[in-house]
C-alpha cells in the first residue's frame, strides 16, 4: 500500500547534508576571493544560474541594482562566451561598465558551495528559478533574492526560501 507524503511548504529535497557534509568546514589552504578572480573590496551579487535563464527584465533589474549600489559587481557563469559579449553590450546600455560583470569558470564540485559562499547575495532568475543552484546558495549561507511567478519552474526558489520563514531569505515584488 502506498502512503501519501505531503511535503509542505517545500517540494525540493537536497541531499547536501550527505553529499557535502564538509561544506561548512574551512576549505584547505584558507583560500580568499582573489584566488578565484573575485574582488576582495566589493559587494558581490551572484547569479549562478545558466546564462540562458537571464531574460531582459531581470537583467534590467540587476543593472538598476548595480547602478544603485556603488562598489558592487555581479558574478555570472562564464559560458557560453557569446552570451558574455551580449550581456556586456546590454550592461553598457544601462550605464554599467562591463568590468562590473564578472564571468567566472565553474569550480570543482568538491569546492563549489564554499566558493559560492564568497558572494554576498544571490540574485535569482525569474522565468526559470534556480533549483539546485538555489539550494547550493542557501547551503553556502547566502541570502537569495527571487520572485515567484505562476508556473512551477518559477516557484522553486521561493519554495526553498519558505522553509526558512523569511529569516534567511528575501522574496521581492516586481515594479
């Protein structure tokens, strides 16, 4: 006989307590932001989702944030290279220098959560939220800024954040 399991308020299950048991421990060699090409002296927003998830309205919101927060940068994934050129051109249209967009390579699986924790705040995509990416960011101790939409793929990150009762996360409204 099957038994119904209600997973409220979140449906997404993460096994990080098994697969990344050492995540909260110090990385060997006590690495710093600069070891990964990250600035030591800036506020770092990170969006670790694949670049195809970045749609124009959320990119515009991120550029507004960069314009409003001096001495800040946004950390994005490096691939695909074609997207970097397009995003740099788009950033310039918003008055943001391309050097404030940090395109970095992925790091080894064994250290990716600790490295993501070097950011200050994760900015999520909205049409297709971060799923495992958001779980990783939360596991790394990052606050996550996201926005729930109507369809399931755009409600995953807010679902994850609901587990924290709003204490470790932020959900924003679109204006």
